[in-house]
C-alpha cells in the first residue's frame, strides 16, 4: 500500500491532525479523556465534579471533543471515547492515528 493510499484510508477514520492539535491544547480536555479511558460513558456534569470545574465549562469542553469526533454520544447525555480510538479500555491510551496519547502521566501545570 502506498503512502497516499494509507493517508486516504485514514482520512475517513481519524480526525484531521490540525483538529487533534487544537483539541488537545487544553489540560482540561486531557483530564476528561484520561478519566474516560476506562471505557465507561460519562456526562459532562460527572466529569466536571471529578476534575473540579463547573458543569458549563465541562459541557463546552465535551462539545469540542464531540465535534472533533474524539468522543461519541452513548445514551442520553452520556459520552464515551470513540471506540476506534480506544485500543484497550482500562488502559490510559487513546490512539488518534496521528498520535498515541499516554494519559497515565499527570500533565504539568501551565506557567504562571
């Protein structure tokens, strides 16, 4: 398979690299994804209380993840990591094709 063929095949499976880079620019979204690597579905308010932000902010972050295709609706207002990107539920890994996220490392605090 040629490189062009691989890129064309992956274009239908993985979110665009520019989208991934933008979406992952938030520590809050990293923390949300880290929790969700257990394979379970969560609501925005559940994640908000787990990471210590307000529900409105969590909802907005979830919308960004959803629009990028990194999370998918499950039931009602619950979301989970898109199954194609979760190689092994329970392991803190998310495979976005362009990059493999290891979410078992605590993110550094942003500079003051």
